[in-house]
């Protein structure tokens, strides 16, 4: 029986990777082309028109690595085990989107090298906020390796940003259950972190936990924003605590004066409407919209990374495009490397939804093959609904992350 299970698992893994050599490759693995052809310059100029590059910070950019350069990065062992074929495919697709070849001498270095090359196609001043990503922890604050999909230490994110400061800033990630969480937060503040990143469902963080209050108070005093993933999470399953991704839980931080960025505007999946006497599931995005209308002002913002992905309802993009009163509280982010996965954003589907002109599909597809970061920016700049577009304010993100001197 054990032999049969091994054959079945091996067959499943082989089937998935065989599919990548056929039509599925076009959907999951993007061609990685260097340089920016002159024919695409007009599209890039359209995307950048009216924007101040010195204010253009991509607020949602992932660092990834295996630790092969001494970075301290890790990926869950399942992502390299043939008896976990779906996890192996996940790793291959994500690294493929970052143009890291399977035979790269160093995954760490290849990932950063490609990201720097993509950034060089942008005007001077544009920057990317590189995410550290802490380990999942149990309720006692002990690191839980089995629930950690990937880990990017603060020190590594800080080092990469410091090496190329004209292009990169860095975002810390500290699990608040850790016994030394406040000390780690202070170290991040001293090290120049521009924000903090949490993915509660994956990392096992209940935003309502009373232990977080001193942590919140320190964030509020330093005016350091916390970027919180809300809604369903598919790319980083981790601890699998989906209930902790409820957008309404960020009120616990807001009530203590913390500046909160809701990642992806909670645009995927459902969550319990905890404001009802008898809670029931509703679209998570509807709860984000409720929060945006509650009067939190500039303390509550949302990043628009991946809101045009195929797995999002068109109503999400239509709402974001037409809510003029939200525009100064929405922020551009790419969720790199995901824009490099062709199947993630199917442009013809956006045309059918009335969100994109058909004439823009071919040049956008070509741009994605050369520079998925420019593709992501251009797509957001070209998206429209009944004449409404995202304002230039959505792309002037830098002021949201500048801390007062001495904070």
C-alpha cells in the first residue's frame, strides 16, 4: 500500500509538471524577456503620464529566497517534496514569475537581480517596499516551521534595501506573540523600516488579542503603518486560520491609533459579518467598504494590489474606480512577483467586464513578458469603468510612509 501511495503521488507530480510543457505553460510560466522594446515605449509613457516618479512607491513587493546566499530566508520543505505536487507547483510558478530559473546557482541572488533589472526600467525616484515575512507562531509565541510557508528575515530585507536605496525601502515583519516582539519592533524602527507586514491567517495572529495592545501603542507612537492582509489567502496558506483574515478585526488596531493598510482591499473571499447579531458570511470586500466609510480618515487605507486578478469579482474594481472619495486612501501595489503569472490576470476577461479597452490587450501582454512591474502599473492606469479611472493620488504613495523625524 505504501508503494502504491508513492506511485500515485509521483504520478500526480509528474502530471502537473508535464502539463507545464504544454498549453498550461503559457498560463503559468511567463516568458522572461530582457530589455524594453521601443515599440512598447508609448504604452509605458501613457502609464507614467501625470505621475511624479519620486512619489511612486510600490507598497506591496515580496522578497523571496531559499537561504542559499546566507540570507536566512527559508521555504517550507513541502514546496520541494515530490509527494506534495501542488506545493511543488506553487514554488515553481512563483519563482518562474520572478524569472528565477530552476538551475539558478543562487535563488536568492537571481530573485534580487531580476527585481533590480525591472526597477531600472522606471524613471528615477520610483521605489519598491520590500517585505520581510516573519514565521508563523503558535499561541505561546513559538515559531512553527510546519505552518511557515516562507520566511524572510528583517535583516535580509533591510540589507537588500540598503544596497540599493534609490530603488528600495523595506517593510519589517514581527510576530506580535513573540516574547521579544517589542524589542524586535524597536530594532526595525531603528533600522529604518517604513511599515510592518502581517498576514494574520497564515501567521496565526488574532488582531483582537489583548497582548497586542502594547505593540499597537508602540506602532501608533512611531506612526509606523501596519500592512494587514485581509480576506481569503491562497498563495501563502501557512497556519490556515482563515477567520483571522476578517477585515473587521483591524478595528482593534485602529481604535488604538494605529495606521492600517488593508492589503488587496480585502478583495477575495468571504468573511463573517461580526456586526450582526447572528453573523453570516458576506464578501470580505463589503466589510472593507464599510470600514472605509466609518470615519477612520487617513488612519485606514487600502492597497490595490491584485484587485484586477481573474479571481476577483469585477464589482471590486468597479467600486474602486468610481469611489472618488476613496482615491486619496487607496495605494498602488503590485504584489510582485504575482503580476508575472499570465493566468493571474486574463486581459480578455477584463475587456468583457468593461474594465479595459480591447485595443490595449496586445501591447499589455507584450509588456508583461518584458517587465511585469510596468505591466501592472500600466494595467491599473488604463483600467476604467464608465469613464472613471484611478486618480494620480493612488500612485503618489510615498507620503503615507514617511515617518516624522525622531519617531
